[in-house]
């Protein structure tokens, strides 16, 4: 199993500017440079990674790409301070370090609730809401706990 605390080199494959204004958000697609690590790298929805720039620092950022997408790992980053501004200054072909994956401390249902996904799921799958949660990988114990609320 990979050690998530060890940083690995990751090359920027693509940058997409998502918003303009004071709080710019850019989505960075990264490709891990070491083939054995790239091939064995796996993560779950809701997990995060520590993105770093040597001599500047590291920031915890959520992974926004699907775990089934194997070509690159995406991170949507708001320009806030020292580290995120330095990342925003990077270009395609530059490298960052990535230490991952980490849990955010939120479970799947909390992530859905915070992201606004819960009302969508409920409205789309009202009759089969529990089946939909189980199909999405929510543990049976969490689905059963919802019924008790
Ligand atoms: C589990 C987790 C997941 C995260 N996922 C993402 C993500 O997907 N995308 C993303 O853009 N960020 C995400 N963040 C926030 C991100 O880690 C911080 O914005 C980043 O570390 C700030 O580092 P910096 O060096 O750029 O700013 P700093 O130089 O440390 O901070 C500059 C100033 O901005 C303030 N500040 C910093 N961050 C924020 C903020 N988010 N909101 C309001 N004020 C702030 C600080 O208090 C400080 O005054 C996540 C944080 C955590 C803990």
C-alpha cells in the first residue's frame, strides 16, 4: 500500500480557469510522474491531497476527478494566500508535489449534504433513495441510521 504522507512529483497536464474576479478558481489536472506510483494510485470520492511547491509550502485540496478516471487527477483551487497563489502562477508542464489520498474527516453523507447533492438525490430517486445510496457505496449502517433520524 502507498504511504499517503510521502510527496510525489506530479506534472500539470491541463489548467482550466473556472471563475474570474477576486477569488479565482482554476482546475488543475495532474499526472503523477513515477509510473509504478501512478499505476497503483487509488482514491475514493471525497478524499483530498496535499499539493505542494518546494520552498513555498503545502495546501490540502479535495480531489475533484472521479476515481474511475485514470488519465489524470483533478483539483479545483481557489486563489487564497501563499500556496494557492503560487499554484495559480504555475503553467502546463510545471510540476507540483502531491501527497495523497487523505480523508477529509467527513463521511459520504456529510459531503453530499454540504455539496447540495442530497436534495438532488432525494428528488431524483425519491422512491428508491436507499437503493441509490447503497449503489453509490454508502455503507448499510449509515443508510439504516438515516431511517432512525
Ligand atoms: C479537507 C480540506 C479540503 C480542502 N479542499 C479545497 C479545495 O478543493 N479547493 C480549494 O481551493 N481549497 C480547499 N481547501 C482550503 C485550502 O486548503 C486553503 O485555501 C489553502 O490551504 C490556503 O493556503 P494558502 O497558503 O493559499 O493561504 P494562506 O496564506 O494560508 O491564507 C491566506 C489568508 O486567507 C485566509 N484563508 C485561507 N484559506 C481560506 C478559505 N478557504 N476561506 C477563507 N479564508 C481563507 C487565511 O485565514 C489567511 O488570512 C481545503 C481545506 C481542507 C482542510
